[in-house]
């Protein structure tokens, strides 16, 4: 099974990198680029850049970069064809297959993709059972109707019904050609003591989607009272389903979260659905599991504001307080709303209606300091020791806030609430931060940093340049700089009818590169220039080698831009753009590469001189050595540096 080239080109032309990346992270404008905290590694300060004009992304922290396809491949762990299909689905592009044969295709699909296809078919099976079977209508639909779940919500969340039979789904799947082994790996059947049967039976089904819309697993609620059976059961952990990394409803909520710049977090499936029906779509659920770092990071891709919705059960709330500290530590702003005793969002909504419910959320929301203080207020008011412990607990939470300004605001607030000196509160917070750093074995940032290396072509105080360092440290730097200029400016036409790439390559004739990425770019340009053409940048952006993709993305994205205010009057400060001094920069780079090449030849001659015993041969080598040293001197002179001969 393959995808036609016409489809691939259509997908590439249609996919907007800012739109694609924006499905996973919250982008903010910075000059002509967009920035965010990188979704591929942990960071507090944004180093992830997206250039809509150039169609690429680049993280200057972890180094990952590329185009829309590369991003989807990386974040979804997909192959190139899988990423094309993902983007085609997003943009409603019909895929034109080549050499498609259903039976062969099923054998060729990788296991991970097979699991996703199988789970999607299971979802369709449960939906069909709910909407079309007699039991589904009589039992499943009746349950949803009783819970106030509308037909629209059933469709939006793709809810279903598992028949009261041991092997209803298994039989259907086997008839469709699926293997029992894969059914078990997907968590859809249980194999125990020689028996095989459906995991989900006589239950309503809640599909659990990834934020991309793919079904990863299922939650299922029992429909009869049975003390021997749990009320809810979930899919087991599989190759594609890790419950600690998934939030129920994120697929349906992500756009609303981004627009509202806030995410409500609750516990249950029906809480999420009920709030959606009330017009509050920026809500997800942890599905009864303790909040994890991965789930917090997932929310952080779309907003830095998280509001926890707690059922009216103080014991349960106290047991889950650890989540607040985790949220703060990840740099998110956390607030909380507590519902009256005995109520959760779903039941409270039914009691008061959507308007009163939304008003309640706005009026009852509190920051984490007030929330903790109110939670323990009664017991702390009667016991000074309890009050001291509460103060310690709140300040410990404040100490986890990574942003200095926000931490100072919270210190002031805590001091006011507990009627304590601000200096005392600040001292305690600082002590807690230092203690934690010590316990984690962290050193001060400046102690960790080595002195910054001097640029290899900067003369010392005597005006000399260390040529040994130029060769050992500067070689790859200059090769990459040459490659960067080819990528960014190679297509520029010069006065004599040639492109800049053609001129640069002519100057380097006979010199080979040793850095893998620079060598790849150099050879690709050589091939195309020899044929009178220019390489398409997509050759590099979609290259099979990840280092090539990442490096080219870094070449194309400008991390820093000159502010227009620099040239506004009355400043009128002229800041030359690289294009304006391009000739000088290209010449300098070429000279440094030639210097590197000549220096290597000089080293070879020195080695030959040491090894040669014949006097005549020594004279020949010495003559060659002197000629090379003269060339080295001339290049150094052009570079404006002095070398020690």
C-alpha cells in the first residue's frame, strides 16, 4: 500500500506549520515567528520557534526541527506515510493509493498502526450496537438519556454500548480477519486459563481519544448493580495507551482550552460531557487516576492556567493536594473550585442549571493559597501547631513556583493571609528552595557553566591566532556556516549569471567536508548545480536523517530579530542585515575553510619531514612545506589576522 506522489504534494502544500503545531502547543507571536515551550523536552523558558513564512519549526533547546510532516512524525511517533495520512485527515484531503490491495495492506501495516485501526473499528462496533441493536437502544440509550446526555454528545464523544455477551466483539473482529493476539494486545479481549472473552460486556462505552482524535482505549460503566463487579473498568496499558499521558476529553476540548486560555480539570467522563453540554468546552478529566506530570505537560501545551474542580468531599480533596504542587512546579497557574458536599460537576449542573453553574465557577474560584488556607481553616484555628503546619505547607507550595515575580506575589499574599511578616515568609520560601536544590544535588547555575569559549578566529593580546585551535575547533563550524549560506542564499543570482551556490562551490573545488550534515548539503547542491538546477529545501526538511532535518530548520529560522524601534527616530541606529554584508561573510567563510584545508596539508608535510630519511626527498617536502606556509600567510592576511610563522 502506498500514497501517490500527487497526494503527498497536495498535503505538503496544504499543511500549515503554525496550524499543525498549534494543535499541540500554545503559540505566541514574537516578531515574524511564533514561540512556545518545546513539546519535546522539559523547559520553563520558550526556545521553540515556528516560522509560518518558511513553513518550519525549530527548538534551540533540544535541537529538533523540520516542517509540518517532521513535527507530526516526532510528536505522534509516526512514520512518514503515517504522518501524511494524519495530515490528510486533518485537512480532509482524499488519499490516492498506489498498488493498493486490502489483504496485502493489512500484512504490511506496522503493529502500532494496526492497533489504532483495530481500536477504531472497536469504537465503530460499540457505536453501532448503541444506535442500532435492540439492547443498545433499550439499555444503553436509556442510560444516557437518564443521565441527561444528549444525542449530540453521544455523537461528539463517540459513545457506545457493549452487548451482554461473552464474545460479541471478538467474533466480529475475527470474521474481519483480525488475529486473537492483536485483540489481546489492544486490551479488547481477555485470555485466561484457556478461555477467551470480551473485556467489555453489558456496559456503556466511553472511547478515550488522543488529542489527535485517535482512539487509544476505552472506559466502560456497568449497567446493573453487582457488588462483584467494579462500576468502571478501563483498557489496560498497551503499546499505544498509557493512561498517565492521556486526559479524557482533550481531543474535544483543546481548541476551547486555547481560546479560553484556561483548562478545567475534573474526575469523571460524565462531568466532562455535562459541562460541554452546558457550553463549557474547555474541560478534561483525569478519569479517576492521580494527576501525573505527563498530563500536566499535556495541558501546558494549550494553556498555562489550570482550574481544578473538586467534588464536595474534604477527605478526597486533601488526598489529592499533591497535584497542586506538581502543577506549580511545572510552571502553570493553578486555581480551584469546590462543589457543595455530595456534588460533582455533573450532579451540581443538573441541580442548578448551566447559567447558575457558570456563575458558581466564576464566584467560587480561588488561588491555591486561599484554597489550602480555607480547606484547613477550621482545624488550624483551634490548634497553633496545626496553623504552623498549614503555613509551612502553603509556603512549601509557594517555593515551587519557578517564576520569580509570581513567587514574590504569592509570598506577599501568604504573609497577609497568615498575618506574618513578609520578610519572614520570604526567608522561609528561600530556605525551602535552597534545601530542595541541595537535596537534588543541584549546583548554582553559574558554578555549572564553564567559561565561554573564545571564538577560534579572535586574535590574542599579541595579535596572534591559535591555528591549532582553528583546525581542531573551527573546522566543523565553518563547514556548517558554509552549508547554512548555501541553504539560505544559494539561489541568489550574481552579476555574471551564476547563482551564489555555483560560485561558492567553484571556490571550494577539491576540498572535502567532514561534518555529516554539511557534507550532505554540499553534495546535494553539487549534484543539482551540475545539472543546472537548485535543490528543493523539502529534500532537507524531510530528509531521512534527523540531524539533517534539525540543522536545516535551525539554518532557516532566525531566533533573534532586530526591533523596528532601533531604526525609529530619534535613535536612527543602523543595524546591517546579513544580506547586506553577504559578500564579506561568504568570503570570510571560504577563506577560513581554505585555511583549515591548508593547515591540514601543512601538518601532513611536517609528518612526512619527520619520517623521511633521504636528503633529496626532504628538500622537496620542505619546499612544498614553505609554499603551503606562504599560502597560509596570504589567507591570514586577507582575513586580517596575524599568525606565528
